C-alpha cells in the first residue's frame, strides 16, 4: 500500500506539487507550506508526519527539498 500523501518532484520554477489520495491539493515551497497544506486537509499534527513513509511519499527528489541547487 502506498502512502496517501505524495510530494512530487521539483517543478522547473521551484516548489513541489502535493497530492492526497491521488487528488492535487497544492504546490509547496518549504516545510511550513507543506505543514499548513496538510493542516488545511485535516491532518492537524502534520509536522510529526513529514518523516513517516506510511503517510508521506517523497517522489522525484530528496525529502524536504523544495528548490534546485544546494540550499
């Protein structure tokens, strides 16, 4: 079973698309944006799930990276 939340690869302009149960819910540019998006979707303690592979799958890039380069 795959994770219900997927953070997709980096876009060409930066940021990552997020889907929940295969529905696009937004574009995030940092952890804070992801946490706020997940809270909006009903996962109120979202900061505890960022490293939990049962909840979030990071596709097409390193986890918790939102822009190109080394920063």
